[in-house]
């Protein structure tokens, strides 16, 4: 089945926002200094249907840095280039059960980065991006993510500088991967490209369009551009279902029943395959680094729109 009629989806998206607006649970991320300055009251929700229909509520056009949600799309671009088997082997698909920036997860697995949604796997994935130089890799990433969003995405210089000045842990992770022969480029250059990809500015509306592109077999429903293949979308969504909300991915799948990806600035992207993309933004996070109100609004929409992929009817 498809989504209910236009008016109904429109009012349910507004309801997902009003019903959760008052919640103040969670805390804004502060390990990247500039993120601590985010306005915790911001809250936006957007659903984009695979036919291109857009439904908005709240601060859906406020921009923030994409952070870890970029990992899903860089993975898709790399998968498009190297294919299902190669990427599964090089980066992995299984959940670590540990935090997104865990070093122990790498050590426990003989240096394997485990999956492309934790920092180790994301750094290894970014390093695989085609390009003779880090600049070429960065340009390809910016172009690719912009095609998913259907508009030119731009780097947030302030977020980039703030993270680049403080990302000692990601540099350590990249060096650790290097020590295991798991990174095929200069590790610190890979960290720099990764930090840039995390600093791209998006809105909840952009996230919903990017998600709708994954829901639509790789065709952006707003621009009509084919960005990646349907096989790559399928693989990316499976990775998100298993790993998109880090060590809370199981709880998320149990409650919401959809592939999703969170980022520490408060963005949350969810995909209903064949139907729609959902973008949410609210900076207060749970202890794993996932937007609290983003999860609540998405849980509501999954329920009232009947999107849980495990439901028989
Ligand atoms: N840029 C952030 C980091 O590497 C992204 C983390 C996240 O969004 N969970 O720490």
C-alpha cells in the first residue's frame, strides 16, 4: 500500500510535531564545541513522498550540520563504485554494540572497522571514495550528497573548524585502522575529508528528500535525477536497519520498524522503502547520540502511517 491521502499525511506530520514539542528530555552534544551553542528548542519534521509531495512542520527549513547522517550517503556512493561484495568485505555490515566512536570495537575485531555507520567504518569508507587527491574526494562527496538532496549543499565553516580543532579521537581511530592495514589512504587526510562531509549544512526537508531518494530506488523524486542504483539503496537501507542508531539500533527497529540514521547535531533520517523519506531535527540527544524528539516524532509517524516494515498489514 501507499501513504494515506495528501491532507491526512499533512495533518499527521503537523501532529507529530505538536504532540512532541513540549518534551525537553536529552542533552545537546558538546564534545564538538560549536554544537553546544545549538538552540535546543528547534524542532522540525518533514515527510517527502516518492511522488515528490512534501509535508512540513515546525523548523523544517532550519539548517544544521549533517554529521553522521552523511555516513549513509557516502556509503551509498562507495557501494555504487565498488559493489555489494567488496564493500561488505572491506567495511563490514554488523553492529558493534558499542558507541559510535568506540576504539574497543576495533580492537575486539582484529582491526576490522565493523560497519560504515560507526566512525571507524565511516573513515574507512570515506577513504575508499574515488579521487586522486583528498580535494577530489571531497568534491565527489559534496556533489553526490547534493544530488541526493536536489540542491547544492554547502560546508558549514564554523562547524568544520570546531570539529577539526578537537577531533583527536577520530585521528586516533584512523591511525589505529592504519596500523591494521585497514585504510588505503593517508589516515589524517581521510579524517579531514570525513570532518568536511559531517559539516555539510542540511535541513529536515533536505534529509527527507535524501531519504525519499533512497526510498525511490535512487531516483530523487523532486529533481528526477538518478543518483545511485536500486541495489545500492537496498544495501544501504539494510545497513541502516542494523546500525543506523548505533548501539540502540535494535530498540529503534523494534519500536519504529524502519531503517534510520541519526547525527549528533540532532538530525534524524528515516526511510520507508517505496513510500517516503522522513527528516527530523531536534538537538537534544539520548545517551547514544540520537535526537530524542526526532525519534518520538518518527515513532508516531511510523505508527499512524502504518510504515513498520515488519507489520503484516
Ligand atoms: N562528526 C561526528 C564525529 O565524528 C559525527 C558523529 C555523529 O554524528 N554521531 O564524531
